[in-house]
C-alpha cells in the first residue's frame, strides 16, 4: 500500500465474498478456532478482534455470537462492514485501516486471517 487506503476492490466483492471461499474456508477457520482455544487454554469466553474482517466470515465460522464475550471486526471496506453488521447484528464491526490499530491489550485473540496481509508492504507487516 502507498499509505492511502483504498476500499474499492473489496467493496465490489462484498456480496460474493463468502460464496467464493465456500465450505473449505469455513472448515479451515473452524480448525484455527479449535487450535487457538486449545493452545491458549482460556478459562473464559475470549475477547476477539479480527483485523480485515471482511463480511464477518471468521466470526460466523467460529460461532462467535455464542462463544466469545467480545467480538470486534475491523475492515477498510464500508460495504464489507455493512454486510457483516447485517449478518451478525449482535457483534461490533467498524470501518478502519488495520495499520492504525494500537490497543492489543483489550483482546485475548487478534486475528488477521486472509487477504489483508497481501495488501501490506513488508515494512507495514
């Protein structure tokens, strides 16, 4: 990225994003959930932040509405966030740039599971 965030590429695919990834992606996300929960041995419902959350796919696969105490998604695309809010109305989704996130201490798990990292320059990672 050149320092200027552009959400247009994501907005165009917001309606079809999950259909393109399909069942194998959901299974991968569920496996990640199971591994994280086992490794972290959390004795409480975790507070989860998903950076570059898209349409909330990770939270859907995880069943976040029932297993997480806090679920927050951040994405650059207003259209992706709108879809996530529509599909998961009890969770919190914000429009934002993952490069500006600065408060990791309020979460037990922070994910960035997918394409967002592909759009960052090496120094931004």
